[in-house]
C-alpha cells in the first residue's frame, strides 16, 4: 500500500470513528428520552445489558449499532470504498 493509500485509509477510519460516535450519542439520547434503562433496552433486543453498555462506551459493533438504531428509527447508511 502506498503512502497516499495509507493516508486515505487513516483519514477514512478517523471519519468513520466520528460518525460512529455521533450515532452512538443519538442512540443514548433516544434511549434516555424513551425512559429506558440499558437493561430495558437489552431485554427488548434480546441482548446482554453489558453489550449495550459496551456499545454506549465506544465498542465497535456494527451489528448491534444497526439493531439499536433501527429500534429508535435512526437511519444509518453504510458505504464502502475500495482502495
């Protein structure tokens, strides 16, 4: 991988982390606004409460993020760019 390609990957990863964090913040706000605890949310999704807590604390889990976002009608669009 060339130096420019490495920079592109790094820049894209940094942007992904920012977007992911923003989505998680929307999820947290929606959960709180709905009056749900992490345990309540976990039970609704048939997940372990610790996984919900980990997601809210920055764990990268796209599958769980999409599952929770869908529950709160938060639209998430993923795109892929090949290098």
